[in-house]
């Protein structure tokens, strides 16, 4: 059944358990989590953790960014949009 025009659709209704667990770790817009930790959370329940992460990116829920740290290489993080 399609939602009526103007009704709110809860995005959590369309997420897998792993995706929901990841979003619980980064609940607010702008929150970040390093890529390795995000993939580890997804891998607990997802057979294709990177695919589940890309799906969240394609839905505009998260993005991948670089954070410049004091280390030689910048850190890749997942940012809640």
C-alpha cells in the first residue's frame, strides 16, 4: 500500500537490521563514524556490508568523507546526512 500524499514515511521501515544498527551509532545529522567501524557493524548481519553501506549512500542517508588527522593519511569516515 502506498502512503497517502503528505503522510510521513519512516525511513527505518526500509532498512535492514545492520543498517538500522549503524544509524543508531550515528543518530544526528553530522555525526561521524570511521569506515572500519561502520563496516564492522554492518557485517554482523549483512552478507554484503559494503553494498549495504552504498545503499545508505544512494538513499542520501549517509556519505563518505575524509577527515584530515594528524596522521600521514586522512581518515575515511561515514557521516550522517
